[in-house]
C-alpha cells in the first residue's frame, strides 16, 4: 500500500504536539511506583508473568499520560526481552496501545545481521505482522539499526520501512562513554569513523525523502559534544536525528539544540528515566503518591525547557 | 556458581566430537522439507502458530540428527523473532532440546546497547532464566555481540557470561559483502577498523582465560580473505574464532583453515544452509524423500572436508 512517508508522518505529529520531545519507555520492575508493585496483582517480581503484568500496567498508564503531549514514544526492546516471550508479547501489546492513542512508536531494538537475517529482523521489529491470526496488529513505526555490518545489513530494514510507510534510525554517534572507542576513531581520511557512517546514512536515505525534505532513514546521534552535533547536522541535511540521553544520561536542552536546523526541524529528542521515574525525583515530591502527576509534571517541564532552548 | 570456563567447555566438546564444525540453524518455513510442510499439522505457513510448530518440528529433528556429530549449534535468533513471541518461545524450546542432547548453543542474536540495556539483553539472550516459573530452563551457552557501541555496551554480556560459565562472540570482521564499507575502513594508524576491534576483543577476554588458553570472549571472523584471517589469528592469540559462511555463503574448508593455530585449535566453523537444506541439493538426490539422511550425509561430508583441510 502507498503509505505516507515516515519522516512526514513524524514531523506532522511533532508539529501537532508542538514539541520534538519523545518519551523513552525503559521500564524496570524495581523502579516502578509502589502503587503498582505493592498491589496484590503485581507484587511478585520473581514470577515472570506477574512482573510482565506489572510492566504492562505501568507502561500502559504512562502511554495514556504522555499521549496528549508528545508525538512518539521510544520503547526499549531490551527491557521486555529480559522477560523472554512474555516480555515480547507485552511489547507488542504496548505498540497496539500506543497506536490506539495516536502515538508513533520507535522500537529501540538496535538490530542488524547479514541480509537474509536482517529481513527477518525487519519483519519482527518493524513490519506490520502478515500472519492471518495477527493481521489486526500493527508493528512499530520505526526501529533502531546498528551499521557495523554495512549497507547490505541495513538495506532490508529500509526496504521494509518503504513498503510499510515506516522508518529506521541508524546508530551514528551514540551517547554512551564507550562509543568513543570505536565511533570516534580517526580514519586515514582524517575524519572520525562516525562521520563516515553519517555520510553512508545520508546516502541510504536518498530514495525515501518526503515532502518536508527528510528521509525515512534517520540517525541516532548523542548530544555529548555540541560541535560534533553541529557538524553532523551539516553533513546530513536530509536525515532526521534521534537524540537520546536528555536528562538522566546527562544531556541538557541546550546541548541538544545543535541537532536542529535554524527552522526548528531536524531532530527528535528522547528523555527516558528523568520522565518515567519522576516520582522518585525529590523535585516532584509534592505530588505525594500520585506518581502519574509527577510524570506529567516532569514531561511538561522538559517540554518547556526544550522549547526555550530551541527559541520556540 | 563456579562454572567451568566456556572456552574450555567448548573445546572439550570439539575434541570429543573430533570436529570444529558447528551447524547453523536458520530455518525458513518455505525451505522446509515437504514431509513437514505437507503434513496436515504443519501445512499453513500463513498461520503463525502453525508455522512455528513446523519450524520447531523440523529444528528438533535436525538437532537430534546432528547431536552425535558436532559440539554445538548456532541458532539464528532472527529466524525465530520473525514469528514474534511464538517464535521467541520456540527458540527457547530448542535451546532446552539442544541442551538435552548435550549440544552447546550459540545464540546468534547480534545484540548490544548502552550498559543498562545490554544488561537486559544479556539476561534475555544468554543467562539461565532467574524467574521462579522458568528456573528449570537453561539459556544459550553463548551469544553474538555487536561492538559498534564500545566496551561499556559489551561489558554486561561479559559479566553475565562469567557468572554463568558462558561466552560471547563479538563481531570483528563479518562475512557479508557490505562489511567492507565499515569494518575495512583504513584508520589513521594505517590499519583497518576491524584490526582495532580485534585488539579490543582480545583485551576484553584477558580476565576469562581458561585452562586451554582461550578466553570466554570470542570473535566472529569471516573467511572471505585468508591473509586477513591469518593476521587476525596472530593478533588474537587467546580468542576463539567463530567462522561463519562455510558452504552457502561461499567459504571453502581451505579458506577457513587460516583461522586455526598449528595445533589445530582456535576456531569453530559454522555451516548453515549447505547442511540444513541438503535435501534440496542435487548432490544428495539419491536419498529420495529421506531428508534427514541428506542432512546427515552433508554434515559428514563437510566434517570430512574440514578435517582434510586442517590436516586432521
């Protein structure tokens, strides 16, 4: 079917919600509010089904809370895969829930393999399920992809994205400390490795550029170094950035501003722990046991700080 | 618990089976034998549960067939994840089945993320499950890991491996054509990127070296270039290689011989499609509809060719 370009869908939603902020959902049983883990239905984290039920209850409520305020959520697949097939099924339930709320979903799964394996990963992590009994389900709207194995490992994700009106975000320069050991390595050309990957990613998107000038092939770019971010923004004019690490990982709204063009487009910014665990932050202690209120306040604070940093 | 070092366990099993060959299980419904997909219980590939039942029936029979002949199987997670949670559960059933046959299992899942996410991936792809209701299950013996995000993304896998007497294989130089675009890039040092990664991987293994001189941190190294393979063998003396691509991906037994030291140790060699789909190979047409016999013949042929190439 002829779907609308993913970048256009995402940017329309960003314009509608008036923020490039996306909320990252990385739920850990041990950090859930007492109101959930203390409830008799959810109070045994050593039982896999009970633990998954707790994650699902919490995550469903978070999705409902954030849906009026942001365009998209980034769901971290690892936090569900730790619960085996129970977690995997819960992940897909959340994708349906998010879609029902009009939220786009980025599946942060960081996959890639040789071509025929990447086809399977693209089916499992991105496509809308094609099996008879699952054909009411939708897949995520985008997936994160690791570039280490090169073009032929990424191509099946791009193909699946195009067929389903979806997108991918390729890791270019990640925000963790160890990223420097590989991604920053100086190459014979004089440039760091991530710059070479950046140019590949920009080229991979050339055939999927939408009406707003961005392709369905985005890039994951951390905000650890503003000069680096500005340089990447320059060499990847058609690439949407997914900028992780706002808040708990240390990046500030001012840091991430360099990911944007002067027209205010070009990136979405993810905050996970600083929002979804706001009820553990002394800053929001006035809400008492109303953990949902703390999340909403943190979300609105972050949204406002980001708007200020972007001059919006 | 104090488990035996993974490299020792693997090399003991290789010595016992007298071959470094491992069989790769990448089952595609469309390529299964007619004896399975034509059976009334398995003949609807458009139904997710039926398709998974077919994969499981086939894979279980393949495991049983190959168990007397090889030390380990490499199960490609992508081919199961394409079937969502049904596939994920089937994957774990196969791990139990393999363990019951005394086969080691390499989970070819190619994961990695920032540290707290990699912890979850290590739990879901490598550890023995810790939940009460799953505590009879064993996890795989090893998992493949992508190095693009650096040491802190790999460390949780190494930690989990040590705690459970398991191992990892880090992608160093993969066998696909696109690998050259990233992994072969010349660095300012004059060496290709994969050589830098190789040295990191060797260093990551330093604290888990077993009695046979190899660490629990192995490397995935393709056999596309014999000179490259020999050089990697030299700079990674304590690292076991997992060499993919024998057969269908184009590598010959002579190509892979460079992955070994002169004492005949140092690598395991994976063949997937050339063995598990041998019933589609005209070379084995004499077996008629006895698809299992074709697989066994292909396995024994490959094992013999490999022994000859290694002078064993």
